[in-house]
């Protein structure tokens, strides 16, 4: 799947990761975060058959098809209901604020919807994720087993016919939550 997304500075093409992208994605995630933990998390999720879903690791690529941004959706549950977890989202530092992350997230959400997925949760910056339709998870009775700022846990339904279920989010084992 390929799509375009526009921002004020650039237009990005997006696509699902390929095997050749794996080390490049590792480099993007490593460069975007202050510690190697998130890059190790992506590797662990890729190796977890219960978490990994082919086609839900999306990259935003530059004009030479080189990935510069990455968004990953993996299996989690809200109570007993299957859902997806958006994490991590990473962009090469020199490309941050260019729309690459937004393009990758939008492509990941479209890919998830095309696979028949209904719900997505994210633990992240409350000023960033609402642009994709995420809202405060607690308003839907969704919580975590650990303490986090209420506004940081957000949820989204990809299909209005399937409202968000209430319950505690159970992440894949590599998250350690």
C-alpha cells in the first residue's frame, strides 16, 4: 500500500516496511530516542508472533525511497477485546517536524482499518495524537495497570460501528506493562 501525505514543508510517500528496511528502522528509532530501549522494543515486537502483524509497520520515505519516519502498530487488548497499540513512532532527528511522522501514523491507521482492525491505543504526547482522532482513553473506561498521566493514554476507534470497549489495556509482553 502506498499513499501520500502533505504537510507545510514536504510531501511524504508511505509504505509497509520490507526486510531491507529493518536495520534502517532500527537506526531511525535509535536516533529519535535518547536511549536504545525503543529500538530494542521494536526488535522484540518483531520477534513476538502474538504481537507482530504483517503490514502494520509503516515507513515514510524520502524521494529515494529511504525511510525517514516509522510508525508501528502491534496487537494488544482492551480487556478481552483485541486492539492495536501505536508505539513507537519515530522520525530521523533532521526530518522531525516535516510531516514524516504524521504521514507514517496516518498510513498505519489506514492499513489497520483495511485489515479490519477496530481499536487503537497510544501512550504519548496529548498535544500530538488528537490530530489523528485519538481522545482520552479514561473517557471510555480504558485504563492501564500502571500509573500514567490521564491525558497521555488515548484511544481511537477506526470504525464508528465498533465503539471503544472499556477495560484495562494489556500490552504485548515486550512492553513489560
